[in-house]
């Protein structure tokens, strides 16, 4: 793999650990796509609470993220990571053992959302400490392949278990996966909160989120990330668009996921070589343009072509934004910037389907709704790319602000 040739063995070891932890989190999310069919198969009435059971974890993750820096200050990143894994295990075991009613399932899924916040932010802090800046782009690219891999590996297995009614094998897979994942967490060195607290108090790290966003480059980062998240979240309602076009959504999903995965493995070095502060917004232009173009698809081959180009934009864009968290946040503010990014992503993954349904209802057409929303996103990114070149040129990191 091109991205790993020049990475020294200790650094490669950390990358593999970070990959494993990310893969487990992504596998938990992807595997639970089949939670509702599992509950129905067990004879549990979903009623109007099925959607709540699926989305509650993201709502809890959204509202708990601003509190995560407080956990970090008191516990340190290593204990916070373990706390997140404890939430994962409690949630998975609770759903497996006590899922006789929807209220119980919702409660256990809410605990999973808290774990997502704690693990996500603490892992970003670990990456900031142990991945050198010179190989940051290709390293993050390799790590983020773990987000795509469960769609190709875990999802087919979970679907097989559900369709064959192997319900116990399905539901007990999750606590066993978390238990196995602790082996990766144990490999990480212990890093307490004394050093980070001392540096933070000395340099005034108790900066509010409002003050943080007053920095022009952080505000630009947040705006760019929001537009990128909008294009990513457009996949949540893509089945409606493909159904209107008379095409199978899998033509797009399979090609885009596979392309993003291969791009990050084979071309991850480009994230180090290219100016990612500008190119991250450029990647959003690609994904928005493909969301717009897909409304004109009339054949499977056209949908696969647009999915291929979308996968290139997503393959570069997501790890580039993850790198920007580390680049702009520096040692003192990386946790807060990770919280901002997480809030943007989880918030827009919750809001985008709602916005899309509103426009579909208003226009009577999924294609027209996509054209309105992603035509606007494309115009916005066309303005942000040249602005990025000017704003990021003035200062290099938030520490200079």
C-alpha cells in the first residue's frame, strides 16, 4: 500500500490500533441497521417508536458532545476511551438481554450514543499525539477506511443472520465484538490529564465555543464541514430518489463505498501532498455536484459513474476534514474542535432527512428536492473555495490567533 511505505513501525502500530477501534465503532453502527427487523422477528411491537430507537443514539451523541471536554479534563483521554467502551458494552449487553419493550431498547441505545461521543473525541486526541504531522494525511486516510469496511464485511453477515432468523447469534455479536475490541484499547499507552490540563490552564484553553467560532479559519472550517456533511447525509434519503428514477440504489452505494475505500488505501498520500485546507472544500464541490447529477441518471451505468466520482470526493474529503481538526486545533484545542465537528455531523445527519422530506412534500418530487438543496450547496462551495485560500493563508493554526 502506497500510504504505509514510509511509516515507521511504531507509528504503523498505532495506526492499526486506531483502525481497529474505528472499525469496531463503525461495525456497531452498521450492524444495528437490522435492529428493527430483529425486534419484529422477536415479536416486539415497534409502533411509532421504531425510528426513535434507531436515532436516539445520534441525538444523545449530539447533546452530550459539548460535555466531553469536561470528562477529558477530569479523567484524561485514556480513561475517557475506556468509559466510552464501557458505554458500548453496557448498551450492547442491555439490548441483547433486556429488549422486551421499546422503552428499554431506546434507553440502552441512548447509552450507546454517549459512548460514541466519548470514543470519537478521545480517539481524535490520541491521533493528535501519536501520528506525526508529515504522515497525518495518509495515516488518517488509512484509519478512515474502517468506516467503509463494515458495509462490505459486517452488513452482509448481519443481513444473513436476520433473514435466516439466527436472532441470538445476531444480537450477541455486539457485546462479543466490544469485548474483543478491548484488546486494541489495552495496547494504547496511558496518558493522564495532568499534562494537558497544565498546558490548557497556562495558555488559556478554557475558550468558549462561541469565542472559538469567532476565529475566521474555525468559522470557515465549520461552514465547509457543514456543507460536506449535507452531501454525505444526502445518502440517507437516496433510496427515495433512486426509486423515483426507477433504479436500484445499490448501484450507487456499492460503487461509492468501494471507491472511497480504495482511494484512501491507494491514494491517501495525496492528502499530505495537496493543500487539504483548500481541497477539503473542493471535495465538497465534487460530492454536491454528483448529488445534483444523480437526479438526471437514466441507467445503472450512469448511477455507477456518479457513485464512482462521489466516492472519490468522499474518499478524499472525510479524512481531509479529520486532518483539519488536528491541523487547526493544535495541542490545546483539538478536543473542542473535534466536538464542533461531531456536533455538525450528527446534527446534520439528524436534520437532513427532515429537510429533504419537507422539500419532497413541497415539490412533489425527490429529484427536484435534490436539485434545490444540492444546487445551493454547489454554489456555496464555489464561493468557499476561493475564500479558503485567503483565510487560511493569513494564519496557520488557531494557536496563532
